[in-house]
């Protein structure tokens, strides 16, 4: 009789407490499903903003179009971040997806681990922060006017926070590299 590949072999049977601890990883499944729902919300936001751009393109000036497009890019980058967390986190912490022979298997997934996932997430956050900072710099020309949405202090703090994100990413990458060299 053929063995079911989903059932553990005799050599992998765990005692009750280790089995409970190991099985607890499945408690993360609703979290990843929740992130998929959040990504659906971002798809709706993207479509809403795209519709807004298309229907108002004749009324908008170049700067307004650029700001809306940067908003669309921001939504896409956040969605990419969600995909990395959902797929990479599930693969790393819950269960293998077994996508090796699938034609759409993302290249980065074949060598993902928690360290690489942290670095990729840090880089995605820097990209998102860069888009926000670029939008702020575009709007900075309005500082001092009654319709200004940004202040000098706000621009300064946003730049400082962005630099902190960059420093954090460099630190995470350095620690990950040192850890990899030890192994």
C-alpha cells in the first residue's frame, strides 16, 4: 500500500507537546488570509484612484497628475510588500508552497528565509517612504501658502524618518550578512 505523502513517516512522528508546539504555526494562517483581504482593499483603492485620474485628467495640471500617479505607485509598492509578507512569511513560518516546477514561481522565493525576508521588507519600506518623500518635495513649493498640505517641519521630519529607514535597512542587511558568514 502506498504511503500518503501528506502524512509524516514513522521517523517524523512527534510526541504530543512538540506536535502541539509545531502545529501552532498554523495559527498564523488567518493572519495571512487577513493580509490577502487587505490587499483586495488596496486593489479597490488603486482602481478608484485610477478612475479618478482618468475622469479628471483634462482638469488636472501636470503636478496634480504626477501626485496621483505617485499615489498609484505607492499603492502598488504597498501591495508588493503585502505579497512578500504573505508568500514569504507563509513559506518561511507556516508551510512550504511546493512551487518549484510552477512557471510563475517567484525567483526570490527559492532562497527566502527570515533574514532575507527582513531585508526585502526593509527595502520595500524604503521604496514606499521614497514615494511619500517625493510627493512631499513636490508639494513643498506650496509651503507658506494657505492651501499648503506640508510644512517645513513636516518635510524635515519626513526626511529624517526616511534616513532612519535607510539606516535600519543597512543595519539589518549587515547583521544578516554577518549571520550568513558564520554559517
